[in-house]
């Protein structure tokens, strides 16, 4: 008699256990589907980036006519090899609205650099005089253009500023920081 009772109890347990599992699995399944969907779009992104390759850790930053970088902070390991891609998603003509991405060494006087950059039209606003202050920079990009620069992150831990050196853009906040740690 007791054996039957125990078996019944056991059956009840497994039934409720299965119900619980089914309920618990639902959100898991949903998130797995979401993950798969995100993974798919990520793959599409990286395959389009491979048209403009770089063998460092890929980092994509976009900018548009609102004069803001999509990333204000990039984290990197000292001396890490990085491939930074800048994408200009804007539509205004290059003469009035172009962007670049310029990473500066620590301690660069931003005002001095930016003033010199504004005069350096023939070198796409990268001033010769401050060449040593530039860790890496992309080309100057007009609408719908993109460029990748591959370089070694600074070996000195700390905060390293990056800017757009097109005249006037730093002043409205087109800058960010690479945190090396
Ligand atoms: Cu800009």
C-alpha cells in the first residue's frame, strides 16, 4: 500500500517538476532567439567592415551632421592592437561637414593643437607641427565615407583624448577618451 502511495507522490513530483521546467524554459527560449537574432545582425556588420580591413581589435565609431561621436569612451589594454573604423553617416557636403578621428598623446595642449589643425587644410586638418602628438588618425571623411586605422594603443595607462579636428567640431563637443588600463 505504502509503495503505491510513494509512487503516486513521485509521479506528482515529476509532473509538477516538468511543468516548472516548461515555464522556466520559456524565457530562456525567448532570450536564445533574441541572442540568435542579434548575433545575425552583428555578423552582417562585421562582414561589411571586412571590405575595409584591419587586423587589430575592431572598434567602430560613427558620426553624423550633429557633430558627435557615437562613442565617447573606448577601453583598451596598454599596447593593444586596435582597428578603429570611423563612419560618416551624415549627408552634408564634405566642405562644410567632414569628420576625422584623431587620437592624441597624453598632455597635448588641446587648444594649441586645434588652432593649428584649423589652419592645416592641405593635410586634412592634421597639423605637421603636432605630428608627434598624434597616436593615430583616420582620413577626413565626407558623407557616407568610412576609413579604418590600425595602430597600437598607448602603453601608458590613463586617459587619452580623441577628437575630430575639422574646424569648429571640437568646440561643440566632438571628442572622447580612450581609457588605457
Ligand atoms: Cu567632425
